[in-house]
């Protein structure tokens, strides 16, 4: 085992052939990192490592993963905030020299790993590995599928198929008419995750031959998507879910878009969400009223939900 470099919220340990990252579970640690717990990153999954000045007397040690090496980063597509980036280790400025020493050692090992890949690739310019090198954050078990609640439905994944069960108080009329959906991994070619911290957050399943009939930009109308908002579909729940589905798709030999992951983390500028169809909003309010009259929704829930729907106009 190698030396351990402890920083804020995480500790790095460089082993013979991997970088072991352990995340703290303290109240100040971002929830995504708490959920990840511990990650073993093979050295061949890392492209570069840098040391840069941070904020408020800190220094940042950053390992940049290779595109196509980590399903979590492929699914995130650069949308994670810096504090939630699992490949960043923030340390006090007093540890800058120590961080540089660790970075130098890591660079030496990365250079050797890159040289080995060059020999094996026989002149290929594609740096994407043939399979994911980093394990997905969560692996579903037969009796314990992965699941999370979105704004308009509940998503679950048992390792072989993804299931969407719609909520009557959140789902659009288009989704009510489509009914609950199931999507075998064999029919998928990828996922589209848009952070709930941005406008129009959603998780959309990409299917073979389905691009023409998918309502572009209208995740609330697409039965192959669940939408986030109102505290539903948080990053620490929806992103690991998306990464696990993406890993299963690639493991099954399906086509995963090569553009799924940019070169490194970045802050995506919010894009204005498309305006909702007034007729659809009216239908949802009408149905909400029926639930209220039947006593299935309280006065407070009815008022709050109606206000949310009207705000979407």
C-alpha cells in the first residue's frame, strides 16, 4: 500500500496499479461523494494529473479521467460542480509541496501506462478504452434494484431493464396515455442526464432508431424520460443511477455515443427550459382537482402543486 494523502472530504492512496479514493461521510461532504464512498481508479483510466491553486488558501490535486473510462463521468458530461467532482482533492496550501510530490509520482506511472497503451494500440489515435475501466457507483441486485423518485415518476433498474412508473400528480398527459414503461438494456444505446441543478433537468433513455419520434427538448412529454425538479431526482441519486444504466448498456455491447464525456469537468451554462403546452398544464390541473375532490390530495398539496404547474406556463 502507498502513502495516503488526506484532503478536505477525501483521501488518496496510490497503490501498485490504481488510485484508491476514499470519501468522508461528514455533514459538509457533498452528498454525491458520500454516496460514492470509495472508488478504485485503475491507472490506465487516468489521462493526466495537475496541481493548481484553489480558493481560500487551498491547492487542488486533480486527476483527469480518460474519455470512456468512467461511466459516472460519461453520464455527467461535465455538468458536475467542482465541489462534487470525485477526481478533485482539495488540500490546505501548506500541503502544496506534498501534493506536487504525489502528482509527480502519479505522472511517472501514467506515462508508463500510456506507453503500454500506445504499443497495444498499434498506431490507433482513439484513446477511448474498449470497455469501462472504473466500476459504476452502484450495481443493482436481483432482489434490490436501483431506484429514485423523479418529479413525474419513479425510476428503477434491475440490471437488465429500466422501469418508469408515473406519478399522477406530476406526469404529463402524454405519459399518462403511454402508461408505465419498461426498457430492456438490449434496446438502449445510451442515456442523457441533465443535472437537476440546471434548468430542464431530466434523465432520458436513448434507444436505437428512436431519435425521429422523440420530442426534442421536451422531456416531460417523452415516455422514455423522467424529469427532475422540486427536490426530486437529486444529483446523488439520479447520476449514479444513470451511470449504472450506461455501464450495463456498454457491457451488453450496445453503442454508447462517443461524445458522452468531454475532455474534463466544466460548468455548463443553464439553457432556458422550453415552455410547456398550456393544454397539457390544464389537463394536469384538472386531474389534480379530481384527486383533491376524491380526498387523495390535501388542500396544502393541491395548492402547492397547482402553483408549480401554473409557474410552468
